[in-house]
């Protein structure tokens, strides 16, 4: 399972912070142990030094066998061993060194700290050589302290570290999550700005964070791409509008010519050919008209002329136009509209809008089905619904409905043609009328189109 970029950054920060916390804990443990050992070594040195000074000043008092002097100490064992090096090995009954190995190093002139086991106890032993005025080593002082207290102190440090480590780790993880959230804030800002972009408005640009880092360069590259897309869309819309406008004149000439010839006496083959050309001119004229209307809705130049109209009139005209386009389709269109309902709108755009929707319903509703046009009015909105009991549309196609030239071929038959512009035009008209269009559909059950207009 692959991790997202956010998860990679979060877990990377958390792992780095956890590793840093582990290293910090080990460093604290090591330094604490070192400081405790240094303090113990300083205590042992302070205990041995007062004995070494008088011995160096008055060495003749030493007996040949050496001495084991009782000295009260805050650590155990509570004695200091004083040994004369010239009588080694020490005879039976004489004083024995706490550590023979450290003693042998001390008589060579070295100050030795060593951890040894004495009478079953772990002991820290200091072996200090005592020098006469001429530099000769005349004795070795060994003093020691049990490491039990030191071990107890280190165990307390370990317990404190174990207790504090989970809390520190939790704080570290929280900090990593916070840092990740703040580090990704510019990315979220870019994403939010990108989500607000629409094909109908490519003039907007993404915010550039600045700093000439990766995010800043990414925003600049995306803005450059948006500028190219805007220029491309502008050229496309201009071409569509210009081409549609220019095609209207020759199509009108073709339509006039075929209509005029059809009124004259013709043979059956001639009349059949001219009839086909006349119908093709009608289809081409409708397509060109749709393209021109689509270009105007996308450019925001569609004129809206509002006036007070009886709602039933544009609905009746739309049904008539849709019936004229599909003479062979017999599904009934039922009306459920309040009487004497007047609205302030553009009647021509309403006729074009409802004609396209009812035409779609007729194409995909069998004769035994039905189409219902309803109108509901409340204090703030007018709601129009066109419901059919036809083929329905698969869920995966619903989001793509309204894209120019898109046709869900697997969900709806193409027996009756259609260029895939109808719903695009409807959305453009609804937008121009400041309304909202919703489509709900289920396969083999039918489709429901809801139009919501503010009053």
C-alpha cells in the first residue's frame, strides 16, 4: 500500500524526531553516568589527598610492612589501605591492596581509577602514588567506595527517562504533525485555488507563495499553463462563434433553394432527393444554431431579455417544438402546472431550454411510458421538473453530462441521433438565467431533471 505525500512527510518527520529523541536519551544517560563517576572519583581523590601530603613530608614513620589505617569515610568500605612498595610481595599478615593490578600500576607513578570486586561488592578504587621530595614513590594509598549508591542513582535516572520518553515521544509526534500541517499549508492554498478554477473562467490564477522554492516554481508553471489554456479556449470559442455565424448564411440559402424547388413539379426521385437535402439543411441549421448559442453562453454574451409571461405559454411552445422534431415518438407529455402562474423571465430562452429537455425525454422514453412536466412555486424559487420513465442513465455518466459533444452511448440509444450539445446548451441557458440544473437517473427506471430559478 503506497503512502501519500502527506503521510510520507509526516512519518518521515516522526521517524527523524523519534531517532533524535532516542539519541538525546542515550546522550543524557551517558553524560549522567559520566558525571556521577566523575563526582565519585573526585570524592575518592579528596579522601586520599590529605593522607598523601603528611606521608610525603615525613616518610620515615612508615613501618616495613606498611599500614592499614582506619579512616572514617562516607562510602563503604570504611578503610584506606596504605602500602609500602619496597616490601612487596607483602608478607603474610601484612596489609593487602584492595586491587593488586591497580597497585602495580600506581607504583609506576600512575594515578589509577578502576572498578573491582572486593569481598563480593563492586567497588570503585583509587590508587594514588605518594612521592617523596626527591620524586621517589614511597607509598600507595588505595581508597574505595561501593558502586551500589551509584547504581541506584543510575537506575533512578533510567526510570525517569523511561517515564518521560513516551510523553516526549507523544509531544514529538504532535510537533511533527503540526510541522507537517504547516509545511503543507502552501500546497493546500494552491489546491483550494485550483479547485475554484473552471473552464468557463480561466482568467483566475493561482497564488504564488514566493521564495523561489519548489512550490513557487510550481505555481508559476501552472499559471503559465493556465494562460496558454485561456488563450487556446478563447481562440476555440471565437472560432466556434465565427464559424457558426458564417455558416448560417449558406445554410439559409440552401434551405431556401430546397424549399422553393420542393414547391415545383418534380419527379419522385427528384422530390425524394430534395426532401433529404431539405431535412439535412434543417439539421445542419439546428446544429449551427446550437453551436452559436453554446459559444455565447460560454463567452457570457448570451442576451437575456426578461419580461412577465404566463409560464404555461413557453412550456406549451417547448412541447410543440419537441413534438415537431420527433413526430414518430408517441410517449405522452403530462403537465402539472398551477394556473395563471406568471414569472419574470426570458420566454425564448425558456422555450429553448425546455424544448431540449423534453426532446431528450421523448427520444429515450418508449410509447408506453410517460413524461411529466411539473412546476412548483414558493416564496423564493421556481422549481421546474421534467420526469420520464425511459431508459435512464448509468451513474458513471452523470458527472460527465453537460460536456459538449458527450453522449453516454452505453446508457442511451443513438437511434434518433443527437450531437451531444443539448444538455450543454441547457446548462448554459440556466446559468444565464441565474438558475441551477440537477440530473437524477436510474437505469431502466427513468430520469428526472430539476430546474431551480430564483424569483
